[in-house]
């Protein structure tokens, strides 16, 4: 069993900076933090660099190709918020150290004709967005589609989702107003309440898609554990207090809200550290945007992020990246995680707080106890970057090396 010692690097352990510290990995695990490198270890010189836990994207829709691209940007785990990468369908991915690891909600509860059907052009079938598109390589029965037509149907769907391998349960609360389709079929409060109550009965974590304050209120009333989006309106003291008092976490996905408001990812795509890793399809997608909510202001979203952070709400880094299609634009796997980190700092978080949102905090809230930190016994999911992102957040893009389960990603 080979042993690797990363020496001379500053270490951010997912919660705090440890200074220059030796980290030893063996058999896919971290076996030593601090002290001297073992004599038999292969030494990786980390001088001038910072070692971070592998980053976690807490909101994606993904497949194998996207997981591979994410890993190249140091994202070692992705949390799928609608798709087919459930426990019983991702065995090959779990054992493949050339791609990011993944967890999945399976398919979300949404009524017939509800979100996200309005996002796709007429005649387009979004089957490839379920994780079975290019590079998906899923085997076995098709993913389970829950029934959200009534409270009884929603409650009955929860044990089925769990049996089919959902790691957590997602609910869509969206009337289409932000996407330019007002009047879209949407979960009513009774159906949402019944589904969430059933999930709690079965011990499942719950998340909600909610892009407005009204939808956020519905999620809070139902007892949802976390929000997979942040509302687009300016924050109010009342809604911030309600979220805090409910003990919810929030995945702001500011990069997604920016795209909805017409902001493209062209500036990110122009960064040579990003451009060198994207193919033409992802470059074109990143340079595009959703553009459905041009009346929105990104500053409102950033103000909400700051207000939630100041209130002590757990914030998690997520992007809502999906597939390389311009109508789903402004985002790219892995790359957009780094832009989200920059947005959090722009909102007023410290770089260290932003890094926690992409590592330890997400692992804690999603019960991923084996990752998200650099500590003895945890998975050796690691990112080594030149510079010091605890002071300059853009340094997260200065990738020097990535390890997934102790296996170093080939350059």
C-alpha cells in the first residue's frame, strides 16, 4: 500500500487554517495530519501552495462526463438535485477515481407539467439531463418518478424514492414566475406538507427548489431542511429570521441567479485557468445565460447572502450546473464552483467562510461524515492550489494537484 506525504503546504482543514502542515495519505484515507513525513512515503512538495479538502458542489444535474470535468477543477463530490445517480445506479462512478463522487435526490416531487418542464425548448426531451446522457452509462431499471398529484400520492412516493436509492428528497416549489412562465402547475401547501412529513418519518433529509420569498415561506411552513436556491427578491428581516429560526441551510446558487438575470459566464470563460479545461460546448454554454429574469438585480441576491451569513445561517456552495446547452447557460461543471466562491466573498463573507461553505459545512449538513475536512481517517479527497485562497479566493483556480480517495488525478 503506497504512502504519500504532502509537505510544505499551508493547510486549510475545511474549518480553519492550520499553517504549514504535513498531510499523509494511504489507502485512500488521510492517516496523519502534522508531524514528519514517513521515511517510506512519496513526497509531494507543497511549498508555496495551500492544501484544501476536495470541494463539494451542493447543487448539480450531472453525468459521468460532467463529473470528470468537475474533478479537474478540484470538485471531488457533487450533490445531484434531480437526476439518475442514485445509490443503486452509481456503482461504477463510486469506484472510478477519475470522476467526482456523487449523491442524488433522484427525481423531485413536482406536479405534471410543473418545473422544470418550462425550461426546455418545444420538442426537447430532457432525458439526458437525468444523468443518463452522454457519459452516463447507467444500468438497471429506469429511475423512479414520484407522484405529486395529491398529499396521499406524495406521501406514498417517499418510501419508493428511498427504496430506489435517493440520498435525500427534493421538492419543487415554483409557479414559473421567475422563469417567465407564470401559472405553472405547482405543489400546493397540503401536498408539500404531506411529502415532507413522510420524508421525516423515514429519516430522509429534505431540500426545496424555491426562487421566491413566497415559495420560501411554503418550504419553511412544511419543515424543509434546506433550500437548494435563494429567492431573487431583495431580502427582508422577516424572511431571514424565519430561515434562521427554522434551522435551515441555504444553497444560494448565486451563479444561477446571475444567469437568470442575464449575466453570462464570459468573464470566467476568459480566465485561462478555466479556458484550458473546457471543450467548445462547455465554453459556449458558459458564455450564455438563462436570461429569464432580466428585471432582477444580482446585488439583491448578494445582499441576501450577507444577511443570512450575518444571521448565522449555514450557507453551502452550489451552482445548478447541468448540461452543455446554451439555453442552460452561464454555468460549467467545476468552474462555476470557483465563481460561486468569488460571489460569496463579494457578498461579504471572508474567504475562509466561503471555503467552509464548499467543504466542511456541506459535508456536515448532508451527513457526509467521511469527507469535507482534512483529518485523520477521512477520505483523501484533496485539492492543492498555488497561493493562499484563505486570503485571495481566486487562488482556488490555481490547481496544482487533485486527489480523489488518495488517487492523484493525472495531469
